[in-house]
C-alpha cells in the first residue's frame, strides 16, 4: 500500500466529479416539461461525463442484448446503475491519477531544490 498515493486534492477532485455526475443523474430522473425528452438530455450528459468506462459498458450491454432499447423503467434503472458504477470507477482513476501526478511534481521539486543547495 505504500505505492498508492495519498492526495487530498485528488480526493476532493474525485468527490466533486461524483457530485457533478450525481446532480445530472438526479436531474435526468426528475426533469419535467419544456424539452420533449429532458431526461434523455441529462442522461446523455451523464454518458459524456462517465466516458470511457460507460462507453465500454454500454457496448457490452448492446452486444449482449442487440435489440434496440425501449427505455422502459427497468431499462432506465439498469442504465443509471451502469452509469453510477462507471462514475465510481472514473472517480477512483481521477484520485489515483492526481495522486501520482502530485507525487511526481513533488519529487521533481525536491530534486531541483537539492541541486540548488
């Protein structure tokens, strides 16, 4: 476990990402009039926010069930569940990526400060 980074900034970034995705999910499930299909717009935004894992998950889902989707309530709930899992995976990747980058930047600054002395 000593190789995994511990980054406060990475944790904050990952939580903000999850809150953004959750906000669009709730807006997609509870949106009403105005737009002909407002929930589709918000769910498309969630799809874009959870790329590339959601794209892979939906490609697998289409491979297993090649019939065109009829967005019924169970189908929509399964898509929301897939998006939620993809968002958690992406948040973990964001946390680790920010942690590794900050560790690398800190080590570069430490090496450059050591050379200046």
